[in-house]
C-alpha cells in the first residue's frame, strides 16, 4: 500500500480520508462530524479503513477509533499525547 491508497479510497467519501495520525488530528473535528452521520454498516466499513492503515501503529488506530466513538474529552487528550510523540 502507498499513501495515495489512503488519501483516495473510492469506497470512502473524500471528506473521511486521512493518511496518518497527524493528518487525522488536523482534521479530527470534521472527520468526527462526517463519521457520526454514517449508518452502522458504513461505520463498520470505516473501521476497516482505519485499521488497514499501515502508516500507523495499533495504539494510534485505537486512539482514533476511541475518539470517533466517544464524547469524553479524555479521548481527545489521548490523541494530543500521541501526536506530540509522533515522529
């Protein structure tokens, strides 16, 4: 897989695509907004998209998934911590 596979995925709407943790973090609020509008099947497919990303660790993927599915501020703080450590 290459970066372009994640920036343009014909099965995922363009406004839900991201490449890596920094890219997700930069656009997290709009990504969450569009994610919340998906039906359950689309959310499941999006989970596959998130976890298929080879440019992120399992910890980063889990933090993204937790952020998308929870309203607690702690999940956003977890993302901030990971982004600070991002290389």
